[in-house]
């Protein structure tokens, strides 16, 4: 941040994002849509140096462990499933042939089956068993239960991902759930390895 003179550089990376927060002194994001009214409220969070330091630390620390764990589980699953391993290898080989053995940052967009394998890995082995959140405003659940602003809730990611009502045969590693037209069958908010809404992941 010192090298950039505490100003965004135009590189559109994480440091620029943090610098823009410092300049504006707040972060604004949409809340989830209210299912009853369809209304989407803007939420604002005041930014200070402590928040910026904490965000940088979390992004730095979270980026290593989560990526390493996901890659380890992905390799474990494709090692157990030879047919899936073959499909992944064919897709990667085809990509490399098309691109003269050069990888691009966007390569995963050109390898949908590999992306489905990673998604299925995150379903069976979610990085977070639960997602903790704090309510930003009062909310009443569809069943009539009232939740007050400031209440901390825990979303049971592991349970959602292993619920046979949402994912038949939940213990079976089946990347096709996330491939092609089948991906459209996933019910919203039943697959969220990194959360949902404006606070996805972090």
C-alpha cells in the first residue's frame, strides 16, 4: 500500500479494492433480497485502519489453507474414481492442445468438467462446516420465528450439502450434478461452500 501511495493503481486487484475502501471510508453492498417484498436494501459498513488490517490478514491466511485443502480433496476424489480422472485428463489435454500448452487465468472457464469436479469436491468436503453470520436488521422467517438485529446465526453448510432431499445419494462423488443442464437443478441456497450474498467467502 505504501508503494502505491495509499491510492488505487488501476490494477483492479485486492490491494486496489482495500485502497478504494480507505478512500471512501465505507463499504456498500446489497443485502439478500427480501423473499416477501422482493426489496434489496443497501448495507454500509464504516471502514477504519483496524478493519483494513483484519481484511488483509483474513484474505492472506484464508487463501492458503482453503485452496490447499480443496486441491487435496479433489486429488483424493479423482484418484478414487478412475473414470472421472480420465474425463478430467482428456479435458485438460484438449485445453492445452488448443492453447499451445499455455495456461491462462481464465482457463477454468474453458474446462467445465474440471470445474464440476471442484464444485462436487466442495459439496462433499465443504471448507466450512458452518457459516457464521450476524443479522444486520430484524428478520422474520417464513415460519413466523422472529430474529433480531445483531443475532449471530450459523448456517449448517455440511448438512445442506449432504441432505438427500437436495442431493440424491449425497455420499456419492458425482460431478455431473454441476455439469451442463444438471447444474440448473440445484436449488438456490442448498449449495454454498463459501456462503451467499454480499459476504460470500469472507
